[in-house]
C-alpha cells in the first residue's frame, strides 16, 4: 500500500553567513529517504545535531527543504498552496518536548484547545465544548483541567494536553519530537503508553523523534538511525535492536542498559562529539569516531544497502554482502 508519508532524498542545507561572507553550509539533512506507513511508528534516532528535528519540521513545512520530495498521501508537500498547507497542518500534527511552546500562558488550557478546533472550523461551539471534555478524558485527565493554566500543570500533564490538542484536529500523522525527554522516567512510561493506546484507537501514524533508544524500543515498529543528516541503518525495531549492524547503532545500543543483551555483546564506546554538520567529514561521516574505520572510509561514502535481502539497510563499507571490503 501507499505510504502515508514518503520522503525521498530530502536535503536541508543552510548557508552560514558572517556579514556578507559565506562561511560554509550546514548540511543538517543530507539526502534522507524513508516511508511512514498507515498505523505505524517510525522512530528517527540519533544524537542531538543529527538532523532529526529538522526533518520533523520539514515534513510539516515549518522549515523549507532545499531539495528532495515529501509526499503526504501521494501529494507533494513542497508544492502545496498556502490554503492546502493550512489543511495539512491539521492532518499532520506535531507534539514537542514541552507543550509550553504552543500553549498560551495567559489562557486556560481548555481555551487553547477550543481555539485550535475553531481556527480549523471544526464542529459547532456546543460540539466543541463536548469534544473538549471527551478529549481530556481520552488523555487521562478530567474536566477540571480545562480551567487550569499551563504553569499549574506538571510536565506529564502538559504533554497530555499537547496530545489532546493534537487529537482535537483529527490528525492522520503525529510528528512527536522528543515527546517524553523532559519527563521523569516514571512519567515517561505513562505517556508512552498513552501514545500506544491512541495509535490503536485512532489508527494514527507516528514519526517519533528521539535520542533515547530505551524510549524508542518501547514504541517503534521501525527505526531509522541518523548520523549527520543521513540514515546509517534502518529496519524493523526487532531486527535493529537484536541484530544491529552499523558500528554507530552498535555504539548507541551498547550505551543503553539492556539486561537481556548486555552480557553477550561487547561494548562499543563512542569517542567524542558529533562533528559539526558544517563541513562534515569526508567519505563515511562516522569515520572520525568509528573504531574500525580505514582509509576507504575516509574516501568513499558507503551506500545504504540491504545486507540480507530484506528491508534492513546499512550504510557501512564493512557490513553486508558483495560491496563489503
Ligand atoms: Fe565505520 Fe567505515 Fe563503516 Fe563508516 S564505513 S561505519 S567508518 S567501518
Ligand atoms: Mg532535536
């Protein structure tokens, strides 16, 4: 079936200027392709600065892509008119790390949710009031929250409100950008469970952005691991967590406490920070941190290829079939 979201060779390059001088180009996203299917959670994973959030904003056109294609149900997002884009931003919602970013601090939260529905012309005034109370229940809060102000809520409650607001517009896709990163671990699992329940209840599809693999493991059907604007490994969550192939994925995973595998796998420790996406390393961009890099890695960009004939893809010269050295 047709993916609900189809991204091909997406590029987000930003010139960096100082006065009139161009210092360079930040390649925040550098040739990214993925499909998100109906009812699926695709997790974009990587350290901060790898281009995950930029990708999330590009698919909603909150940031303009510099190249490539973004199709929502077969329609090119990059060519949408203003009015079509307005609709798209109902059909595709974004949930941020903290709902503070869109809740008006001076409005009771119920008003914010009612306003979102009204702006999009959904329902009559009476229906919206009913809907509000229904939405609060759906996310595990009660009617009394409608009258509260954003600062009166805990982080977890605010995320529930952010989710309620997104749901009020009947989206098909939710881009969730680090939706539980600001929460205590105990609250994280509650909010993640809510995401899971809502996905089933409403047939939602999630593009789930996170740097935290233990969170991703909890929610993802498929995973795409990003490094400096590119996908370096992608596959089903089971396959990726059980059989990671790319040295970067292996390093990320060995940093996560995983009782069931920790004993059997050698730890790979990541050295140093992610290099700047301005003038990224040549060849395989991971070579400056890769424990098994060779001269070939410094010179030649590895293609993202299937290693086993299925849809588990890896971009490394030293993983996989014929292409490997
Ligand atoms: Fe490491 Fe080379 Fe593979 Fe890149 S291509 S991940 S540097 S071995
Ligand atoms: Mg980010």
